């Protein structure tokens, strides 16, 4: 991935007057149910996500109303969330595929010290890479559990000390899981959706979020007929891609859910030699 100097400064990017409200967990679950009937090839994955989002909602609800007094700009208050982890991991083991099921079950039975170390490592930047630079089941267990905590922090106004010009979240510094097109004046503006805290921030339309390439001829777009509101934004320079949810075509879309529904695009992109910028919760 490119160096930060290749990226446009945040001051050069179009501003979102008011960041869009994160869709509630109830809305995400509802959208997963709707799309499971519309796209049979992704139905099993969407049903899995619906059950996962229900467990995440419980974490988020447990944190709601808690006052967080911390001098740390992006704090991991382990004493708040550690008591919730074992039950979450056991529930995750019941609904997940084999590899994640086995790891989630082992983590649910681990000691409190092991669980604390596991969550702290992920929060501090360990993505638990496995062979081939792919995230391991540990990555997705930690991500699934800490997402609602990160959303709660972001909603409470906590953020990293200083955003950079890189294509990372202006709240927590994580990479984007997808991009979104929304109506603006006589066109559409582009924003990116954080893979961790779900914050949405503005980003230039014709710029690769992986390497910063701005050459139109290097940034092919692929839109399938069967899912016309979702497309692949690829880069022939770095060979990364990100999915874009076009809400000018489907205003009811929930970006993180619709991204999951378009699993066929991930298969197609891999066959063409592109690599996804950030895997989603299903590891795709």
C-alpha cells in the first residue's frame, strides 16, 4: 500500500455537512432479512450476519448510558467489556463456520487474563495475520466483539488524536470496509465507511483508497446487472478494490449489510486478480 504522501490531504477533500447517522442494529438486522430473500446466493451469509448483529446489539445496549471518563482519546476500558466477552464468544461459536466456531469456543473458555490479552492486542493494532497475509479467525472474533464498543466510543465523541491524509477513519484510524455514493446537488458525493467504528467520512470520488492513484484510466469500475446499486471500484496500479454502495440507486441500502449481500462480486474480483482492501465480518 502506498505512502501517506500519495494521499490528498483531508482539507482538500469535499466535506460532509453532517455525517450520516449510523444505522441502528435493528435496521441492520431487518436489512439482512430483506436481502436474504432477494439474493439467494448470499442468504446463508446474511442470516449469519443477522444473528451476529443481534449479539452485537446486546453489547452496545449494555454500554449505553455508561459514563466513560478517560483522558485517553481512544480508550480500551477493558473492565467495561471483559465481563461481556465469554457469553459473546459462546454465542458466536454457535452460529459461526468451523474455524471461527472452534476459536470462539476456545476463547470463551480461556482465562480472564488470556481474554484480556487477546482483546488488548487487537485494539492496539495486532490484526492476527495468518499465512498468506490473511487475517486469522482471531481477527474476526475480536472485530465482531469490539465493533459495538468502538461504535459506542465514536458516538460518545471519542476519537484518535489527529486524523491523517491517508484513507483511514477520522475517528478511530481504521481502514474502510466499503464506500458509499449519496446524492449531492446535481451529482453524488463519495464517502468511506469504517470497518471498526462504522463512522462515515468524505473521500474524493476518483482516488484509490489503497494507494492514492488519481488517474481515471487506472481506476476501473465494474457494476453487475443483478445488483445494480453495488459496484467494484478497483485499481490497476495496486490491484486492490473496494465495493461501493450507490444510494442514489437504492436509498434503503444499509452499506455494511449490502456489502455482504454482494458476495458474488468478491468471487469475481478475486478471479480477476484484485484483492479486497479490508475483509468484512465474514472474512470476504
